C-alpha cells in the first residue's frame, strides 16, 4: 500500500517539475522589460489622475452645515485620494522590481 502512495507522489512531483520548467521557458528578458514598461506607463497615468483628483478635492470643499456630513465627506475624500496614490506607487514599485529582474536576467546563466 505504501508503494502505491509513493508512486502517486512521484508522479505528482514530476508534473509539478514539468509545469515549472514550462513556465520558466516562457519568460525571457523581453517579457520582463515589457511588463516593466507597462507598469511604469500605468504609474504615470495614475499619477496624473491622482494629481487631478487631489486638486479637485482641494478646490471643492464640502459646503454642508452638518458636522457629521462634513466629517464623512472629508473621510471619503481622504480615502479616495489615498487609494489613488497607493495604486500609483504600487505600479511604480512593480515596474521597478520587473526592471531589476530584467537586468538580473542577463547575469544568471540558464542550466
């Protein structure tokens, strides 16, 4: 019975190794560079959009008389601005990481 379990585990390990090798074969330096360029392009677009959002909320203050409504609207404005800049810098760091992997791919030899 243990012998059967060992054979099943060996087959599963072979499938995993084959899948990993296929994924590694598809990645080349050009794919890292295009991913990095795409991420930086999205970063620039989101940065410009985030600046416009921040400028809009800075120039259009809530004009409600209720303190609760003003507090909620200020919180939502802060949340929207924060999420837009979070997305901006997330794409920036992803682009930077992919560019570093692109440079690193030239120094690593495939065995």
